[in-house]
C-alpha cells in the first residue's frame, strides 16, 4: 500500500482540493440524472464560448483551431471538443465518462391503488441490491412528454419543503420468513413500488386515493394518467451530497458512479483551454445497462460527430475517421471498487485500489478470465505512467476485486474496439451502486489533475 496522500498536501493543495470538492458536491446534488447532467453541462459550456455543432453547420461556418464545440445527443449524452493546434488526423485526447447511475425507473403504466394506498410501479435500472432501496427518502426526477411534444420537467423531493416518497418494508416482528430469504430475494423486484399517497378525493369513486394523486398531477403539472406512457421518471435517493467522516475527508452522495468522473473530466476538459491536440470530453448514457441504444457509447453518435467535424476541418478522405481514431488516446473515466476492510475477502491486497491513494487506473476489468475486458496496451500504460510521474500525480493501478470474485465493465472496450488506445481511470468508491456512495476528496483532486495532465500531454 502506498502512503495516504493527505500527508503530502500543503495548505495550497488543501484549498484547491476543497474548492473543487465544494463545486463537485453542488454539481452532483443538482445533476442526479443523465438529462440533468446534459442540461447543466450545456448551460455551463455556453457561458464559456462553446457553440453547438448544429449551429455551426446551419451558419455554414468552418471549424478552426481553438473552436469549442458541443453536440447534444437526445438530451441524454453530450460530446464536447476543443479543436487543437495539430491536425485532427494526429488523433484526439479523449475523456469519456457515463452519466447514468443505478436507480428505479417508473414503469410505463405506473399508477395503481391497493387498499387505500396509491403506488408507482417501478422497474429497477442497473445493478442494485434491492434491499438497500426500501425505507429511504426518494425523489422523482425526469420528464413527461405530452403528445404535442411539450416536455414537462419533474423534480420532486429535493427541496427540504418538498414531500418525499419511498418504499415500505416489513417490520422485524413479522419478518421471520422474509429474513430466511437470500439477500437477492429479501425484496422482490415487483415489491419495489413507491408509496405516493393515502388520501382519497371526497366522492365515493372507486380508487379515490389514486384519483387524488391524478388530480394533484393534473393541477400542478398538467399531467394526465396516459401521459406516463411517454415519460421518463427516475426515482433516486432524495437529498444532496454531504461531507463524510468526522474529519470531512470523504463525500457521500448518490450517483458518484460515474458522475464523480464525469464532473472531474468535464472540469479538466474546460480548464485545459488550449492544446496541441484536439481534446474531447464525452458524457454518455446507458453504461449501467450495457451501453446500448442511441445515447449509449455503442451508438454511432460519437463516430458520426467526429466524422462531421473532420469534414468541416477539410478532411474529405474516406480514411480520415479511422486515422483519427487510430491516433487517439482515451481515458475511460470510470470509478473503481476501493478496498473495504469490512469485506477484505473479495479483494486481493496487492492489486486493489485504496481510498486516499490517488487516481485509479485499471489496465483491464472483466470477469472469469478477463472476459469482456479492454486490456490496455503496455506501451500505452507506460506513456500514462510517465505523464503521471512527470506531473507528480498520485496514482495506483488495480483490478476490480480478486480473481473470480465477480467483475464489471465500463465503456473502455467500446472505443478500444474502434482501435483507440484506452485505459480505465477514475476515483475509488466505497459502497458502489448503493443509494449513497462514498469517495475520498483527495482522490477526486488527484483524478482531476490526472485528467488535465492527460489532455495536455498524451501524445
Ligand atoms: Mn461506472
Ligand atoms: Mn456502475
């Protein structure tokens, strides 16, 4: 184990670290869904001179060195570019993170009433331990799209004066049978239903409690029951990020996988104003369910955009895109499972990441014999090590858990499949995929510095 990096910080480091982490806490408290991340990112980058690719094309403008471009993909993924001094054919330096996190999604026919309670039925999204999601305050985030295209934004449960919703659990007194179940079955997927009301309308109608809720939704939001057919409402833990630990060395928040890397990637990208290489930051959706779909990393979106940009830079050669990708370097900005002494049995000490030991690289992930893993080239890892050491950035290289303990994937292999040099790189997390995850402020700081150094110096 390396030294705890807090020991190496001087006063200036601590000030910088705290500034970064205070801003991060605000970001992650406000941006709990992929849509919120994209919306707030656009708001932020437009104040910094970024123009949408669409607007450049519409205005028939050329692209040149120094231009700052963003491309919004269906409000759930975004790609950002700063055009460098070198020809884009020499490749780009890319940071890619995902902005979706495990949660509960409302079903398309969600509302029902049972025994004078109104409920929202859900289908969970991503890998969760279902028992963690009961009896905690939950908030609703998302959109309802009316047939005329009008989009109604929903956010209920974040203000302290807002109501929250939640899932009930059985009292221990009556849980004798439930407690015998294995953990994956203690809470059945179909029991993840959100209690949303108990008050009936005054008439003697059937389902009077559900009707009360429907009247509330109509009056407050102009939403009808059928409108849930075209809605995306995500149920997430209510409340924002908090300092964690009596020494405030850590942060507890929902969705740090992977918004802690999305945030540090975005900040590093924006803070590297001018670069030799074209730099790129992509924030994508759907990683937690396999990166599929139009807004996931497997979509052709990214390549389409890069092709379009290279065309506008004057490259009409059919091989331009493949040359750009072949010459590009990428950090797949994603979190790693940090060593937890309470669960030492699933970690192998020499190849684990540790909180407060700096940014984590994973040469490979995968499971059952590195299956489905991107395995970064040694030559590339060597280049990265040099950049880290030259810039005095504290880093560690680890696997995700011990051999055959399980495993996981990221978006790394997807760009690697397109012939890009990619390595996983991000922040170590405790209680990953739990409603509230824990990270170290020092690791967040090192990760931000790592991403900046990478954008500036990768060749
Ligand atoms: Mn992740
Ligand atoms: Mn994950």
